[in-house]
């Protein structure tokens, strides 16, 4: 029988390692579960939902008559004036007082809870709202004499993917605020500004008034995007919150209503999805086109783009250049556009202009001549500065030499005086001399000072006498007006 040579201590150690691993896994699972629980508690808003109050508030905002209609008319006029004047604050103010959001929320809510009567009211009021808004805007722009195509008006004629996202997330924020116990008014006002339902309707009226129907179509397209995605967000949130479905006593009617609501929901979803895909594709194509211009044309110093024409509907790009464009250059651009997936199927047309090429060369020559003249003028100015600096340096050198001569003279003069002083005053040990700055705090003067040091101490009276004699003698020798003794 084989002998068991395994050490019991080693086996215990392995068991401890396994236990530690299991403990770590258990802690990790606990941490993960805690994080999930925290996120659920943080993001869950179902417990804070007031279902009955939400439905009542949405239904109360659906009717569109009397004071509400006049408020809409006034806000449309204000927004039209703001768009015409290119004034963003005025447009924002008009959006804050506009009652456009009620019927849209009503459509999303009625589909979510299977309320066919509320859906009918919402659709009717929504139609009246749109027609009244467009007629009001058309009347303003038709009568008003100033019809400039401001940037704020034109910004509403070409929606893109960002408008889809703004409408959807704005709708989410709005319906979540509506369902909360104690509606958050600031959110409702913010969504009214962000989703911008009113400016597109004003732009529709503007396009109809000036006869540019493509503006009207583009603006109505943007308004449709906002409407569909706000209603879609409302539908999804109410379904997520499990709002109670409306029940009918007549089972046949209930079934028909449920089928109709489902059909309408699908109808809303189809254009919403289609709109999202179309605007996404258009935005991607626009981005690819701008990258193509930046990377392949603007980065090439030999190409002078005069006018680009981008047509997404017909899938064409036309580029008109100043200067002659060779077949090799045109072929190279045709090949380069294939690298950009979203516009690779576009038809690219490249046109050059030989006469423009001569003009471009002439302009380049003129620019070169002007630059040469500028450099020559700069060079002359620098030469003048160099001459002035040389003159100043010569003057400074001259002053420095004169100062050195004077200093040497002073040194020689002081040496002679010091020798004579030693003879005249045998008890003088040292004699210092210099010019120092002295101030009475009103002005500063340069004065001459001597610093005598005597071998022997004497009485004050005798010391004052010998200092006085020394001062008078040196003052006379150096021909100074005033001489101080320290």
C-alpha cells in the first residue's frame, strides 16, 4: 500500500486560499448588487408618480378655444416678430407663453391608455392649433413690409438628427415632470424652449407668404419631427409607468378601441422611425461632404475652390474651381470621394476656369510684389534703427572714456593731497575721501566727504580744532564749495 506523503499543513493552506477566493467573489457580487440597487433607487421614478393627477392635467391642457386661442395668436405674432428681427430673447419669450404642448401630450397619453375619445379631441385641437398658427404667421409676414430671410428663420428649414434627439429627450423630460407629484414648472418651461414648436410654424407662414414653398415644407417637416417624438416619448413613459388602460363596458367597442389605438401607435412609430433614419442619413452625408471639402480640397494649396453645390436629394456634388483643372486632378477627386461612405454614391462634377487661373496667377504675383515691398520697407526701417543704435553706442563710449579720464584725474589728485596731508598732520593715521548721496527727504544731492582717522585720541576741543584745520585745508586744495567730515 502506497504511503500518503502529503503534508496536512499544505492541504490546509490550499483550503485557506480557496476560502479567500470565495470570500472575494462573494464581496464582489455583493458590491455589484449594491451598485445595481443604488442605481435602481436613484433612477426609479415610479413611486413618485401621480397617475390620476397626470391624466387630469394633460386632459385639461388639450382644449383649444377662447383665451387659449388668443394666447396662441399673440405668441405667434411675438415669435414672428422675433424671427424677423433675428432676436433670440423675443423668440424664447414667445415659446414660454405658447400653449402648443397640450394636444401633443394628449395624443401620446390617449394612445398609451387606450382612450379613443381623448385621442379624437387631441387630434382635432392639434389640427386647429396648427392651422391657426400658420395662418397667423402668414398674415404677419404677408402684411409686414420687412421680409428679410434672417438666420433664425432659415435655421428652421433644414432639420437634422440633432432636432430628433432634442424633441425625443425634451418629450421625455416633459412627461416625466408631468407625472411627478407636484409638477416641476421649470422643466415644462425649459422643454418649451428646447423643443421649439412655435418657430417652425412661424417659418411655415413665412415661406408661404414669400412664395418659397421649400422653406414651408422644411419647417413643417421640423414641426412634424418635434410633434411625433414628443408624443412618442409620452407614449413610452406612460407605458413604462404602467398607466391603467381605459376599460369599456362594451367588449366589442373595447376591442375596436384597442385595435384602433394600436394602429395609431404603429402609425406614429413608422414616421418616427422613418424620420429618424432619414435625418440620420442626411446628417451623416452632410458631415462626410464637409470632411471631403476640408481634407481633399481646402488642405490642397494648389486648388482654389470658388463655389461648391451640394444636393442631397439628387445625390450630386458640383465643384467649381478658379484655374485650370487637369484630368488627373479631376480623376483623383473622383477616387477620393469613394473613401467617404456616406457620399460615395454621389455624382461628382468638377469644373475649372482657365481664365480664372490666369487671374489667380496675376493675383498671386501682385501679392508677392506687395509682400516684397513690405519686406523692403521693413528692412529699411531696421537699417535706420541700426544706424541710430550705432550713434548712441559711440556717444556712450565717448562719455565712458571722459568719465574714466576724470576718475583717473581724481585718483591722481587725491593721491597728492593724501601725501601732503600726512606731512602737515603727522598724527593722521588714515584719510578717506569720496562723494556720497545725501537727502533731506525733499531732494537728493551729491556731497564730498572726508573720513579722517587719527593715531592718538585728544580732548574734544583739540580734536575739533585739528579736524577744522584739516577740513579747511582740503576744501581749498580740491576747490570744493562744501566739504563734510565724518
